[in-house]
C-alpha cells in the first residue's frame, strides 16, 4: 500500500540522517516509529472519510430534513468572526473543529455535523473569509501562485478561475476544492488588487503567463 511505503521510507530516512545518541536518549526504535506513523495515517484517512460522508449527506438532504434542522445558535459575520448567543467566540480550537465538520447544502445553508447531530449556522455572507493574500514567486518545477490565508487558520493556493465580484464590489473565490465560497476582507482585497489588470472594461488576474477573467455577479 502506498501509505505503508511512505512510512518505511520515513524510517529509512531516520536511520540514515538521525544522530545515534539522540535516538538512543529518546529510546525510539523502528517499532514505535511505525506505530506512531500508522496512527497518524489512520487518523488522517478517518478524517477525510468523515468529511466526505458529511459532505455527501448534506448534498442529499431533502427539503423536509432541512426544515427539521435545529439552529447551532452560532452566527458568522462577514469578517469571519464567530459568535455564540451574541458573544464572540475566541477559542480557536473550537472554531477550527467546527470548520472541519462544516458542510454546505445545495440551497446554500451552512451546517455543522458533530457527534451525530446536525444543525444550521447563521452566516452573514460566507463562512470562509480570505484574510490575507501573498504572491509566491516561481519555484523550481512549478509556477508562481497566490496563497490565501483563511479564517479557519489554514492556507491554500488560490484557484484563479473561481474569482468573481459581487455586490458592493466585494471579491470572492472558491476554496476547499471549490466547495465553499470565500469573501475577501478589505485588506486581502487590496493585497491582490495591485496585480489585477483591466482590458477593454474587463478585469483579469495574471498568473503564469495567463490572464484569468474575473466574473461579475452583481445581484442587486
């Protein structure tokens, strides 16, 4: 199996590159390393399976099931700040956990599934918010990219083909494999706006010798 090969390669790398006295002091051996790495792989695979099941469950929820959902009593404002019963949530571990268990129904309702219970979240605009944008220069074997720093404390490469402008000239994109929309904060908007070019009244984001058009979706 592919993951087992990665574990064996990692152990081989430790044998070749780790100083003997350090390994001995920590009393590490191949068996314990194998167990630890196996547990990490299993947890990662389980998390991906859970997220996939949650996403599929949300996709196929019918209207009656959605109407029976209870509120989470959580509100997310347009800046990506979380509130519970009116009080701002400040514990990032809880917020990250809720993000990991969040889904989006076909009707655009944000839901959280936790411990077998599903509830809906009140969202002012989008649950995911882009707080910072950094342009990464071209590296060996790969082109340049724009890194997005998101409100779930994770970062990912921008998918430039998903950029769009909505009401009040707010910039959006799609994140998490294009599952969720994400709103750019004012700061993030200005960070990427300097790279945007205009041609004949249309706006484009240049990236790796290509111009990506920015769609306009003004529903006002």
